[in-house]
């Protein structure tokens, strides 16, 4: 299933590519994204092509921190019609919860969630299985945009913890500049910690009446999003897989549905929990093999394979290549 996003998510890309000495139009044509993205920021764009553009730009321009550097060019206006909702929130906590709750209205190509944590909230950020296994640039862009927005409320703010599934680049100067120095790579999730003090800060221009009205409208719209049931189940698998067993019964209980209801909802979209589990597991395995520096035994443990040979058989069946071949291709690139 093709996933879409507003082309406004390309805001600032032509300027940054030009600053780095590249040809934006040539990169855009090659990746299949709009050559003039801000001419109509509401124009739908395929998420996989946006991901391809971000990775292509980073490679061709020789800038591994391309996603991080694009963040300062963007703002919450990239959410388009959702921007007034976020701007009218009473405080930062409310804004973060709105982003997580209503993100499917922006795109189903990425999965955003929040989890309670000691000292604040963890904002999690993942790409869905249909988008592909490359995610470094888009994930770092997302964190960079959030960090920029948080510094509007506290100019000196840096997150107390950032975790990312991919391996660290050789040069971390842009990471430290944008996200601070408390970054863990090769992690079990993509997540950014927002502390309690920042969460309590009021949003300039907050309007409770407007926010309540918009939240009700967006809540109704979000519940009717096509494929939301699949997205919620996928998000749960991604969140649980590194930490605990997850099956249909557990997922149904956590989603507050009966086992039969969840089965029926997934079947309506041509899938099942078992199929979704395999897709997510395969997507994460490819991601770790291509973008992390974890060894195969560590990847097998994270993805709950009993031994490395089980992971090898699984990858051969789902991707046609064993872990060693996938790693060899990465090193060749």
C-alpha cells in the first residue's frame, strides 16, 4: 500500500542542497519528488520517494547529517492543516500528545508514539514497513524538527536522551549541535526524551477554546483514517518486539479490543497479525543489517530469534539473501 505525505515536508530542501553545492532539481527528478515543492505544499507526495530523496541527497552531497541540517529550515507548519491545532495547545505536553495522536492525518508512512518515562515522555519515531528499510535521514530530520520546536519554548534545551537504531557517523558535530551529546546509536528504538519541565511550559498563543474545537474535529477524522487499525498494530509490534513476546492475544488486550475484533479489522485490510509480525520483523532486520553496526547475534537477540541460524533462514526466506550477503552489499556501497 502506497503511503503519502504533504509535499510541504520538503520545505527548505532546495535551499540546503544549494548551500551544499548541489543541484536540487536533478536530485528531485532522480528521486521522483516535486522540483518546486513549496509551489503547492498540500500536494500529496509518496513517502518512499521522500525517503529516497533524503538518502540520495546525503550520499551525493557527501553530507551524512543532511537530515539534521534540514530541520532548522522547517517548522510545525509542515503539518499543514494540523498546525493551528498544535499552535493552540495549552502547553508542550499537549502539543506532543497531539502530534502522536493525530500523526496518521499527516502521513501513515511514519509512526509516532509517546511513552511515559522517568523524568518525562519518550517520543518515538519509526518508518512503516511499506516505506523501506532506509530511515537514517528521515528519522534524524524528524528529531531535528522537534528539537528546533522545543527550543522555541526553551532556547537552551537539549534532550536528556536520544536513541536511534542506526550506527553513528564518523563526525558527530552536527548531532551534538542539534541534539546534544546524550545520544545512543544502534538502539532498540528511535526515541527522544522530553523532560517534565519542558512539557509543562506554556505554548505562546495558546487558545483552549480553539484547541478543544480542533481536537474534537481531528479526533473524528483520525478515527476514520483508512488503515488505522493496521498502523496501530504495527506500532505495537515495533514497540514490543525488542522487549517482550507479542502475539495476537497480547496485542488485542493492549489495544483494548477482543481477539476476534482485531482479526476482523486486519483482515478487512488484507492482512493478519501473523503477516504483519513477519513484515515488521523483516523490515527491522534489514534496517539493522544495513544501517547499524550491531553484529548478527545481537540483531537476532533484539528481534527474538532463538539463534543466529534462525535469523539467517528467516532473511533468506523473506528477502532472498542471508545476513552476510546483505552486510556485504552495504560495505560495497
